[in-house]
């Protein structure tokens, strides 16, 4: 399973690493064009912090959470969830083979 992560929150990144249970994760550095990297790498799982001001993850106006959710779905996201739900479901989400 190829996992690509665009999360720059240090505390949350450590939760992702713990939940991955040894699975390899490719971490995108700040400033990396996410869409271009995804098109090139074709990951099975993309973990991204849509609310991060450092990421231009979804090219959409960020007026409301509904806009973020709609933009993520329009961009092809299978699941869009809060950080809390994401943290709770992280082990399950990373266990697919």
C-alpha cells in the first residue's frame, strides 16, 4: 500500500506514524505541489490536512467547511472527515492492503 501524507502538524504526524504500524509513509515537505505529486506518485491513500494554511491542497475558496468538503469531494476524495474522526479511524484507514 502506497501512503502519501501532506500533514505539517508535528503532533498529528506522530499519531499518523503510530497508527501506520510500520507501514511506509511518504511525507510531502512544505511547499510541495500536492496535486502534481499525487498525479506522479498515484498513492493508494492520501492523508492531507485541508485546513492547513501551508498547503494549497484543494484549489478552492476557503470560506466555510462546506466549501472545503465539497472541493475535496470534487477533487476525488473518497472520505472527508474531521481531525477527531480521522484520528479515531486512523488505524482502520491505514490497514487496507
